[in-house]
């Protein structure tokens, strides 16, 4: 099979202007062993009101990508970032620190993984919220406190006025996560990046938090990037899903299509590793053999090839680029994209 070049695929996703365009994004972290390619050529776009789920193993680059899109990771020091992140046409990576603070307050909000470390333990909940409101909404003390109380009520925290005077350690993990969401939504952002928003929460609270995010998205019309290692979290919550492996998208497709018809062998392997209700207890799961590659010195070809049961010789030479399942169709957000020379077949048992 003739290999293709490694130039990034151009996604011209929508007839209307997209809210967010990420084009050929690279994030390298300098280490004593060399440049670690945490994000290596990611391209996608997002419409207003759309949810993009990003899934993959730990270390696949999901969180680094989210923070780079947010503008938290930029070139300088031990970091090297290239590519474009366009939010409503503005390039996040070219902004000054002052301009970035304006964007964070008014256009982009982020929910971090650990609500305890995301909150300052020596500041009261009210202070966390009012500082943001005073800086970006220019509210005075009383108006900012009233708005902070409204935000806590919006995210479902009981007795919001009393909670304003509490410290983070006085609240449960689920309540702290709701506070983090309230801070992220304080100035009605256009884009919300939720990085593992249910980490360390029990199953019941996880559902409450995810339901809350879904409700607030519908009410406020936000676009959401939902980052998770849990396929079940994004299955019923995302419009599209991007499967990351070793800093790149292995597959990008509408959620229902991806779960029903995976084309990349990594996606199929992830789905095969999920326990199923119809299986007997203590059944051995079909785990993915091997380990993710060393991103300081990644494989020359497909990053998944050393672990892929369907890998062939051409997989080891040039990295496959994202291609649509139907080459005759125009590029668009409804297309199913995959980066594989020998995609999952429907004609053979087990899809190999």
C-alpha cells in the first residue's frame, strides 16, 4: 500500500464559522532525556453548543492538549508549542498574558481534575468566586457576592449564602467540584474545557456532576471539550469523540458511529476491554498488550503498531494521517476520521 505524508489533514469542518479551530497543534516538554512530544499534530474544530469527548489511556496527551488549548501551556522555559488555536478567530497562542486573562474570564472556562488542588485552601469559597467576578464583570463587593450566591445555587449547592463563608476543606468532594464549575461559569464562557471532571468522585456523584454540566451547557449554549479516560462517561454525553493515542488522534467521529463502528484498532481494543453486563462474573478482560510508546523517541510509523495485532510492515515506516471513511464526501463534522493503513474490517470475524 502506498503510504501518505505526515502533513496535518486540513479540517474545514462547518459551513458556518466554528467557535474553535485547533490546527496542527504540537506541545513539547523539554526533559533531561530530550523533547517529550506530549501533543503531536492534533487538528479539530468545535461548533457552538457542541460537545467533543476526548478519550484515551493515561499519558496519551489529553490533559496537555486541553491546557494548551486553554493557553495555560505556551512556548517558553521548558515548553515548546506550535500550531494554531483559534477561538472566534483569535489566536490563543499569540496573545499576551493580559489578553489571555481576558479570554479566560470571558470566553473560556476550565474544570480541572482535582477540585481540592484547584481551590486555594486558605481562601473562602466566596472569595474564589468574587475575585473572578470583580476582575472580569467589574461588579462591586455586594453585587459580586450576590452573583456568587446565584452561581452556587445554579450548580445545585444547598444553602449557598452560608457556603460562601466556608473553606474548601469544609465541603465534600462533590461540592468542591460544583464550586469549581461555578467559578468556570462565572462569566458565561463560550467554551468550557472539563478535564476529568469526575475524578475521585463516587459513581452517584459522578452522574450528578455530568448531568449538571449537560444541563448548564443546554442553558448557556456553551461548547464543551470533555476529557476523560472513561469511555462510558463520554458515550452518552458527547456529540463527537476523539480517541487519542501517543499525542495524536487515532480516530475522530460522531459518538454513536464511533461506538457502533470503530475503524481504528486502538479504538476497537479499548472497547473490547470494557466489562459487559452479559459476561459472567470474574471473566478475564481482553486487555491491550504492551505499553504506550516513549514519547521522547516515538516509533517512526504508527504509534500503535507495536501493540496492534493487525500491524503490517507499512505501518512501521510513515505515520498514517487522518482520512475520512468516505473520501468522496466533503470534509465536515459529521464525517468519521481515522488514522490507520489497515482499518478494522467488517468482512472478517472479530473485525480484524
